[in-house]
């Protein structure tokens, strides 16, 4: 949620359907900000839909390789019968 890749996908969805109302924008992505070479721009509170092919970004595979390996977090909140997180 909130990674440059996720944001790019949601920008394309928002541009493609008539009833998409708003998209949240976070202040930064930490180390994940570098996994794309040209992230979707936020200008005056609006995401600019890129005109590149695909979802409008280029993924930097080397930057992804430099990310630490995934380690699951221990979650103590509410879970459904199948173990999924519920609100």
C-alpha cells in the first residue's frame, strides 16, 4: 500500500473509471521510493497520469534486489477464521 508501483496502478484505475473519487497520498515511501525510475507525480494535490506504456512507470530491478528480504510481522490484532486481518 502506497508503494510507487501500487500508486501507479491506482492512478491508471482512477483515470479509467468514472466513479473513482479520491486517492490518498502519503509523504514518502522511504527506501521504496527508489524502486521506480520515474514515479507518478503529485502536483497541487493531483496525481498526474503518466503517458508511458503499461501503468506508466519503469521498475528498477537492481533497486528491488537491494531491498531487505521480507520478514513477516507478528500481528496481535483481530483476525478472521482463516487468519486474515479484519477491521
